[in-house]
C-alpha cells in the first residue's frame, strides 16, 4: 500500500474562503515515510518565501499499488538565457516546434503574465485556438498523486545532471505525469516563488528548463497545459487529479 500526502497552505484563511495561496506539495510514499514527509510539508508551509501560512491542510489517503501507473521520466535539458524576455522567446519557439499554434502560445503566455495572484492549479488551453477550456478560475486544475519510484535513484540521477533543489525535483515529476495525460501536447510553467526564476516547457520531446522565465522577486507564477482540440476535458482532469503515478527514474549508466 502507498499513501498520497497532499498539502495546501494559505494566508488569510482557507483557499475556499478567499485565503491567498502560499504553497502546496504532493507525495506518494510508503507508510514508513509518512511522518517525515508530513513534517517536511509543515515546515514548508510555515517558511515559504511567499509568506508564512495561517491555514494548512494536509490530506493522507491510502492508494493500492495495483492502481498506480508507472511513467518514464522525461528527458531533461537546461537552456541558459540572458533574461526572462529571452527565456520567454525561447520557450515560445519550443512550444511552436511541438505543434502549439502561435495564437495559442500568445494567449497562454498572456494569461500567465496578466495573473494578479498565483493560481493553485493549471489552466487548460486549446493548443489550436488558445481558448481556455476549464472553468475553474483562479483555482485551476491541480495535478495530484504522483512521486518518483525511487528517491535515492532520483537524487543520484539529478546530481549527475547537475540539478538540485525541490523546484527541479517537483517540476520534473509533475511535468512527466502531465505529458502522459490523454490530450496534453505541452506544459508551460514558471514558479510563484519570488526567488526562483527558472521555468520550463514540457512535452514528449522532454522537460526543457529555461534559466529565466520571470523577473527575480515576482511572486506571480502558474501553469498552462496546452491540449488537443476536442479533447475530453473531464477525462483529462480525472487523470491529472486522481490517477496515481510513479515516475520511473533511469538507473546509473542508462540514457533517457
């Protein structure tokens, strides 16, 4: 048996009561690690760079192993850019090369840039028309119930790739699940952490990190999932929110 551990924190009360989103976290772990993971999440909620939460919700749910889907980690590379303007131009080029239309890229980026606060989840945007297809407002679609299949192997692999930190770890795992979802063509993301300016584009081509996708000090961030026209949005959301996924990490000497 595995356990889904999900944390949401806010300032000014619960999210549903208008509280400002501070942080969130998702893990899928064995029973023996529940205590440590829960403690880590609490510390994160009360020491985040976006502020200290006054509302924290942690949900623990048993997940039978037989319903967990294994998904192979996306190939990963990093693109160094001069500033966030150059980063967004490079991200746009990557999205266009994947098959997202220029109109959809422009509208998707515009919706991220115009955010007045960070979203808890992602926007679903048609990869052809640029129309937003979910009706969840600032809540967005929250990707849940995912983790790596082996934490030690993941840490070793990240070290070999020159990657470190929770943002890179969580981004790779989340993006891998998102790209495996039915109807998803690509994801565009930059963080709401004021001190973390790296963002990414993910697709079947890989998890492409751009070293700057927003100005330093900005607490505005979010995700856009570009999806195929005529996708079954209800089935997609069910997969993103409910399907447990363990990401399979390459072993030593194995190439992605």
